[in-house]
C-alpha cells in the first residue's frame, strides 16, 4: 500500500511545458534543473553536462506531480516503500551515461540515503538504442523475477564503455544471468520471450513518452527533474531540498 508523503503542495515544484496524464488529471509540467557546472567539480565525469538552476516558481495551487509507484516487493525498486523521497531513473542498459551513473553515483546515493530510509529508487525502462536495448530490459526483468534485477544491471553497467553502446545479444544476456547466479536458468531463458515482461517494458516506455522524456538517463527526484551523468553533488542537492520540503 502506498504511504503518502508529508508534503505541502504550496511548496512543490510542478513541471510546466509537457502535458501528461497522472492520477486521472491533466498535469502541466516543465523542466527544472538542479545546476552544477560539471567541469568545476572534481566528482564530475568527463562527459557530464552543465545544467542550469532555475528558481522554483509558486505553484499557484496546481496539483502535486508524482510519478512514484511505491509498490511493495517491486523487484525494480530499492529502499523503503514509504521513503519521503523517490528517485526515479529512466534508463537504457546500453546507455553509456547510465553506466557512469550506475558505477560512480548510484552506490554513493544508496549508502547515504537509501540505506537510511530517506530515499527509494525506482527504475523505469527507456530502451532507446534498438532491439538489443529492449531485449536487455526484458532480460533484467527476467532476472528480477528471481530476485536479481539490480545484480543483472550492475554487471551490464560494469562492462559498459564510457562512449558507445555495449553489445548485448541473447548469448551475452544468458551469460550475465549465469554469472550472477540466477537459480533457474530454464525459467530465465523462457522469460526472455515472456510477453508480460515485454509489456512492462513497453509501459515504462509509454510513461516516459507521455512526459516528453527521450534521453537517458533522466531522473525525477520527487518532482525535480535531472538529466545526464551528473556528479553526485547534483543529486544530493535535489534530495536534500526534497527532504527539507517533506519535513515542512
């Protein structure tokens, strides 16, 4: 069961610019970036983009924008279901910048915020680099059916180049599953063509498109959007701001 966050709608930051359907309402949203000059921070990756910081505007009583799912037992989520902050990642397993985030930033955020119960991470599939991206998304969910979704992604991203797209043919997907110790390989291989798992991937893709999200990785920290392989400080700033709002 979803546990509501303790937030004040008068202090939330709605997006403005994209029309999306959320909770039966037409919510107008727009991109607000948390700005960090990547080259000025020694934690930034070489390809980290520079994102400007926009001043939050008064919501004028607009509905709160919330794309979190908070499904208990969701294999594609990490952290407490009632955490005050949900960090959603729209990503592709063949995206090099998603790999940078997974290797350099995500472990720090888990240690600092997920383990403490302050942040919940929710994955969204956004396969934008062809059929192998779709197949990898289904394979990760097949591993998730046996409790190893995040372990599957960790191996994929560990081998990902910082530029270009890692090759993930069927043989490699099976090899990764064996590497992480998927207990029932016959079920895993059968799930590689499971229409229900493909439908979940497609549902995530449709959600991203409804928001106008086309690039990976794109993040939502509650209703604060971030884009690209940003340094960890950008995520800390957004998370701390959301935690402060949740306390008010």
